[in-house]
């Protein structure tokens, strides 16, 4: 949970798929954060302004603006204890604004979420 809720300047270091050029924390409260984050790819990059809300075991993000996905889309992490570690479940409910976004969504489905899993593995380590 600490990595998911670190909205400091270190966030792009913790999450290698985020660009330090794009990342900005607008406000961070006790159980909410308003941030802009994304990936710096050729062209205009992929960015979203997101409101994060969390409890002890759930982190939910809601898109408020962005260049690929419509406002209102969500991404949710659920953390459950498992043995001496944790198991993370995630769900995505986003609506594409553009053809490129539809391609990204199709890639996530075809790859069974591999890009997101790799990002989580970089942060938490690959499950054994």
C-alpha cells in the first residue's frame, strides 16, 4: 500500500512506467490525492489527471481528465494478505476517447494485463 500511496516526487521512480516530466501532485490528503501522471512516449505522451481515494485495503483512481480515456473511468487495486505477503487484484473500467486508446485497451485484454503486471513486479517483485 505504501508504494501505491506514495505521491511524493519519488512516484515516477517507484512506478517505472510513469514519467517524471508528466507527474504532478496537485493535492494530497489523508485519504485522497489529485495527481496528473502518465507515460512519456513519442508525440504528446499519455497522461491523465486522476483522483485517488483509498482505505486500508483498496486504492481506487477516477479519471477527471486525460488525452486517451474519458473522465469517470476507474482503476482499482485491492490488497489481500496471503501467507507472509500480499496478493494484489486490480480491475480497470475505462472508456476510450481515441483509436489509440482502443488499441491500448485491446493490448491489455490480449496480453491479460501483462504491461500492468510488469509494472507491479518492478515495484513489488514477481510472485513465487
